[in-house]
C-alpha cells in the first residue's frame, strides 16, 4: 500500500504532469492529482501524490518540503484522511414568515 502526500503551495498554473515530475527522484509515483476549482477549472494551489511506499513518501517530504517551485514555496506532508461531510438539509426556503410552523 502506498502513502498519500499533500502538496500545498503549488502555482495556480501547475499541471498534473508537472506535479508528477517533481517526485520520481524520491521513489515510484503511483498517482498525482492537482485539485481544481469545479467551476473555473483553475488549480486551487494544492494537490495529492501517492508514493508506492512509506519510506519513499518520507524521502519526498524531506527533500521537497519548503522548497521553491514556480515561484512559490511548497508544503509537502502526509495527507490526512478527509473529514466526513455532513449532508445538507434543513434551512428555511422562504415563504410566508407570518405563519406558524406548529
């Protein structure tokens, strides 16, 4: 099983290929993904890279954290699991505010 890394501080012009190209010197890259805004498609300035082992992930963190890429300083660390999101629901959608709801 691989180790997933968070990579922050990416330039907004960064591509998935550029992100992938940063890591092979430190081990085998299983996957790389630059996170984009769902409406504009522009990079949000961070992404995730999955390395094939924990040792390779630690080597990448040691080598790349706080280095410069595209004029910005990278933050590379172990990715934390995504917190569960609570479903929508609730809310007042308007209507006659004078009516009682009981």
